[in-house]
C-alpha cells in the first residue's frame, strides 16, 4: 500500500498549485452547473422527470417513459447538456481531489494520511465512471427511439458507482476532520 507514486502527492504538486487548481476548478464547477441548470428546470417543468431520473432509469421501458414526456427540443437540450457535463466532471473531480489533498496534507499524518493520499485519486475514478455514464446517455439521447438496449443499465450502473465514490470522498472528509479534532484534543490533555 506504500506506493511511491502515491507518496509523491505529499509534496507534488506544490501547495500553491493545488490551491490555484482547486479554486479554478471550484469556479468552473459553479459556472458549468449554472449553465446546465435551466435545462433541468425545463425538463422538470414539462414532466416529472429530470436528469437524475434519466441517470437512474435502469431499463429501456423507463427510458421510453421518460422520453415520452419530453419534447424533441428538450431531448436535444439534454443532449447538449450531457456534452457540457464532460467539462463539469473534469472540474468537479479536480475540485474534490484538490480539497482532499489539502485536507490530507494539513490535517493528517501516518496511516490515515496514506489512506487520504489514495482517496485523492477517487474523484478522478468517479469522473471516469461519469464519462462512461454520459456516453450511454448520449447514445440514448441521440437516438431516442432506437438506442442500444444495454445503455439504460450501463448509464445507471456507472451513475451508481460515481455517486458512491463521491459520497465516499465526502465521508472521508468528515472522518478526517473528526480524526484531526480527536488527535488535537488528545495532545492537549
């Protein structure tokens, strides 16, 4: 588990670079999210289904039901947003990895720091799963009446993995903070 490439994250990239990249990624994430938001609002205004329902449809029947409530224009808009989402996944994964690395460097030491260094790459794995999910969404949105039968399942499967990993990162942040506070109070007493 003591991988020299992972250990390199203790010092490289420099703290200044990590802070700059994390800040830029945060700004990009917010901007891209705001660009995508109106389409989600339009989908929800026209039907009970938004992008989350699309991501977690799992079956052809459920996708057909969703597409049956969306107009052709809304499907085209969602297709455009799905392409834009590739930029979002790069931005959010860089932001989450940057925050994780800053936490690991500032608050942790020993074995938990090593675990944290590995956790720094988890957002990028989540982004890879998001990219695969998006590919399957694009296959469905590009041809709503004739999409591959495997796409609903794969989109939902990779969306589940993506969200699971993102939740894992957030849980790690909480555990790290609790661990840091525990260590700090132990040293004071």
